């Protein structure tokens, strides 16, 4: 019995640290919620809520509302993005969105059109995460 419990604990910790991959050529229309990290090399249209790190590869594109802990963007993003810690824009990044982040790093060559709020606005991101979760819970019960 003790061995079963040990395996169960290991499985729980692995699932909370999962890494998800959306490969090049894959297109998703819909919302994504994950407790782990996610890398997107394909195309996603919809809201994304990542408790870990979001990586958008050079061939990746996102359109919609994004909330994450950290983000590393090399591809295209349109919409709104909230990053609790560090947003890193690589040289090939092309953003047309409003940004809320604690810190931002921009490599030469990255393009950005929109607004950027930094620093003390992190409470807005956490509030938005809670609001999204409450909306989802309300939709499921309706």
C-alpha cells in the first residue's frame, strides 16, 4: 500500500510540471489552460492561461488573451498578454497587443505595437486569472 502512495505522489508532481507542445502545422481554435509550461510552434486562436512558462517559437502564432507566469516570444502575437514575471521578446517577435508585465526584455529587431504597463500592475494579472476561473466555473454549471 505504501508503494502505491509513493507512485501516486510522483505522478501528481509530474503532472504539475508538464510541458505541452503544439507543433508547427497544428492549428487550435479554443481555450487552453495548463498548470505546466507550453511551447507553441503552430497556430492558436483563443485564450491561454499558463501557470508556468509560455514559449512561442519563430513559426508560432497566437491570437487572443494570454495570461502566464513567464513568456518567451519569437513568433507572432495579437490580442492581450499578461505576464506575472518576465516577458522576453526575441529578435523575430512581432506583437500587436496590449502588454501587462512585471519586467520586459526586448532584443533588437523585435516589433511591438500597442500599450505596455509594467511594475505594480501585476495585481491586475492575478485578478484576471481569478476572474477567468470564476467565469469558466459559471459556464460549466450553467
